């Protein structure tokens, strides 16, 4: 049967009497106590045996408490250890100096031992809540990942089975109509389309896997946009007319991957094109691309808005737009475009959001960091 671990407190003071008083009181409260008599000893002990909390005197020779705290906070391995300053400075400025250095609390001398224990326990509880929150976030991330994988797997099985059914069905038609060239040709073309859809689904899965290891380099934003629009027209064989409104200088650039950027933006553009009913002619399918630098993110990011005037977002899928195989299209094997686009851009620390326009259509907003992280 395991026993609960005692909280480990590091007491740092150049006065042995102060250490002795705190050590005795903390041990009476069933806490383990580590001791250091100066800042250098403190840093050395923390690296060897990470404490749950540090009681740190400010006024010490050679390296004072402020510098010691700053060094601990600058090291990612020790930055999360809470530090309570023990200070003789009762002024507001002295207390603010300690808090600015990274301390979570302060205790003024002469020390009230009961108050000190209360403050220590409060910080230990907060630290425990912090650890539990980190663990919860990790578990939630694992759950979301598992749910996403499960959804993709189910969607794949469903769509591939449907597509295989289409292929088998047209094979049967070919067998029955082998003496009718026109029917055979039509069945072969439709079967070829279904096979290409299966290949496309597998390629999209490859995009998800490869998005974890994207190589970035400096790219001209203007060139990326032009190439993306040309690629849209060629790959989908559509006469799309995308109107670009940019507030950026001609030589503006970002750290990105050209292929990945074009795939992500391309998915938003084709969604905008397909948002119009089939009977709307190409000349009336308005797609506007607004390009700006957004300062709403920290640091600032490239912001691209793809605006259409199509049929908008259907209410029944509004909450599941980014889930795998969510689609308003009737064709078999559709519906991973937005899933892949958001997954990939998030790996680059960007984001994709969709918002209905006040009149007609949707605005898809894509943000992309200006520099690699």
C-alpha cells in the first residue's frame, strides 16, 4: 500500500537561526525540508532535487534572492516551482520587486510561523491544482486524438466501402453490357471516377501524416496566392475568378511550405466555389480573397479571408464542420477537406474559422504565422 508523498520545501536563508525555526515548524506539519544558505546552493539543490516550493530570503550576500529567483524562472526545468520571498522590505516597492521577479507570494520579517504555514499550504494546493490541470489537459488531448482517429477510421471504412460498392456495381454492368460499347464506356468512366476518389482519400490521409514534419522556408506571399489560384483552376478544371484585395507590400513574405500553403488555401477556395448551386454560372460565382496582417494574435500573423456569396452553412452541420467526412455534398467519398486543412494549419500554429456572412455566404478565415516557430 503506497503512502502519500510529503511536500518537499526548500528553505534558503543565510541566517541559520531563521532556517532552524522554519525547518522545525514545517517538519511539525509533516513536510520534508531541504536547506540552502545562499543563492548558489539553492540553484544547485533545485537542479538535483526539485522541491514543491521554495522559501527564499531576499537579503543574502553574493547572489541575493531576486537574482536567484530570476535564474530559476529563466530555466524551463525549474520555472514552475513556486517561490515565496522572505523579506525585511515592508515597502510597496520592495514587495513589487519580488513579485516582478517571479515570486508567487512574500512574507515580511519578523516571521509569523503560523501565517507562513498557511501561505505555504495555499501555494501547495495551487500547485497541486496546476499539476492536475496539466494532467487533465493531456488526458483531454488524448481523448480528442482518439476520438478524431476513431471518427476518421469510421469515415474511411464507410466511404471506401461505398466506393468499392460503386466499383463492383459498374463491373457487373460491364459484364452484362459487354456487347454495348457506349454503356461499357460510361461504366468504365464512372468506375474510374470512383477509383480516383479512393486514391484521393488515401492521399489526404498521407497529408495528415506528413503535416507533422513540414519543412519551412521563406515564401513570397504574392507568389503563393497566384500559384494557389492557378492550381485551383487546373486541378478542378474550373474558370474560377478570385478577386484579391491585399494591404501587403508587393515583396511581403512568410516562413511557410509552398505545397502545404497551397493545399490549405485551395481547400477553402474550392469550398467557396462549390457553395454556389450548380445552376449558378461561373461568372456569377463571386469569390473574394482579402489578405492582411492580423494583430489580434500574438505574435502578428498573416490573415486570409475567403468570402463567398453561396448558400451558406447548413444548420444541421454548423457544429460539426471540421469533423471528418462532414459534408453537404451528395457525392460518395467527400468531406475531409476542412478536417485536413485545420489539422495542418494548426501544426503550423495557425487557425481556420468559418463564419456566416450577414447577407449571403460564408467567410473562411485562415491565419498563418509570419515566422516559423
